C-alpha cells in the first residue's frame, strides 16, 4: 500500500548544499553547523503492506512525525519517491494531491483537532462534508463510525461534555467515517491519561482486526508500540535504524542505540518460543530422551531406554517466554516445541532463552548520541537471535 524509497527532507535555505553533504556521508550536526539546515529525514525507505499496522517511533527530533507527513506531502520531501496505493504521490499536482488526500488518507492527531462549535456528529461528518457528500449519506456514515468507536448516543453533545478519551474517539471516528484506506496517526493517544490511553490502544487493535485498515502510527512509547502489536520502525537522527517486529527488536537490537531504547522492556512477555527454539534438532536421530515424531509430524513423546515412548511436556510456538518459563525450568534437557496441531517444530533450550535476555544488556553510554547508520531493513534480525542454538548439545539420555 505504501512504498517510500530514499526519502530525505531538510529544512533551511541551503537545501542543495545540505543534500550534497548528506550524500557525502556528513553528519547531521556537521550539516547544521555549516549550512544552518536541519536534516529531518535521511534516506528513509519503508514499505507498508495493505492492512498492516506500522508503528514509527523514536526520540523527539528523530524524524518520525516528519516522515508521517511526507507520506501525504503535508511536508514536501527534498528527494526520494513515495507511492501510495500504486500512485506516485511525488508527481501529483496541487489539485490532484488534495483530492487524493481526501479519498485515501485519514489523519488522527495528538490534540484531537476537533471544532468546539460543532456537535460530535457534525465533527465526525466534517470530512465528508468537505468532499461534498450528501447530508443524509454523510450522517449515516458518521453515525456508523461513532458506533464503531463506542460513542453511539453522544451525537448531539458538544466537545465540552466529552472526556479526553471520548474526544480522541471522535477524532478516530472522523477518520473512519471518510472510509480512508490509510490512517495516519500522530501521537494519537499521548495526551490521554494512562488508563484511558491503554483503553484506546485496545480499541484500536480491536478495530484493526475488524476493518483491516493500513495504519501508520507515530509514537515515542515502546510499550505502546508493543501493545499495538504491529511492526516497528525505530528512528534516530532522521534515519530508520531498525525495522522489525517488537520481538525481533528485543531479541536482536541492531545498534547500541536500539539496545538502550528497549532495555527497560520485560522481554519475557514479548519474545516467543518459536523465535528462540532450535529448528535444527532432528527428531529422527535415535537416542534415549529425544523427541519421537509420528509419520504425520505429530510429537508422540520422548524415546525411552526400552525403545518405547513416554509422554513429555511441550511448548506451543506462540507462547511467550514468560509463559514457557515454568516448563523450561522443570525440563533441563530442552523442551520440544509444537504448533497448534501438535506437530513438532524444534526444541527450546534454556541457554537460548537466557542468551536472548543477555543480549539485551545495555551498551556503552554513548549509544544515545552516536550517529545513526543509513536507513536499512533488518527484517532478518530475528534469525540472528538464534546464533548460539547449535552450540547446545543433543538431548542427553534420561
């Protein structure tokens, strides 16, 4: 749905000189000192599939909000290409771009951006009103959107009668009423109280399961990114330093900066057994205590000294490490991992679990200020998290 390639954005009067320095590998600080030009985005490439939720996050000034606004050219990129729904956004003229924004994008802002002189229903139907949709049709669409976000019955209320969470629901309903295929959400929940914020995160996840919108959600909160459950693009100094699932980022941080960014997260509630298991453990190898698998791949148990099969504990591949800990602690020889049909997938070793946690130890203090590498994809990070798997010995005889 969204393909951005080599997008850079600089703010200042010496744009050409700044871009040339950027191509030459000069740092953001050096470009600012020499040209008084701010590098907001540095060669960002990004793909978002239809129906996917992508969280773009980073510290203040990392470029995440600028990237969001470049996708619909509310901010004009200095170079690069952006395609949305197969159309070249960069090639559009003013009128075409305006119409494309109206039909394709819905935006939800941090501070609601609602009109205080309008009722809740009038606010929600505003986008359709601008598009010239007939009054009856837009009212029906607005009422449906309000029902989706749990605000049915509040249509005639004024904004002063709504809580912060309800106002944010109204802002989300306005985006949904226009039936936009792409939702751009900029720190949409950060102004809310913690409890209301968590409720809104749950609401958004539930809505996403039902509606399958393409969502780009900007946040500075890693806990929020994990709660939303989508892919995460982590930014620093205008570049994407890691693009992966929360699990992949926690299992294998791509840089010291990323490691510092995620060090406070309880990885046991995020990392999954299927990520950490050893898929290379061959159940066909004879040996007491080894997994025994039937012709259909289903785990039967462990081999016994008499040539039989004894029942054994197993772990589902989708279990979190926290859920797996009690079983793993009771099984020193490794635990077979299965899928939903009890088909054997591999073995989870204690050393793999401990190793994944150990690799998240904080790195050098300079991680926060080190220069970002150029944007790159690290979708294979999860695979690297298992680099020590094959050093584990085979399951010993019991």
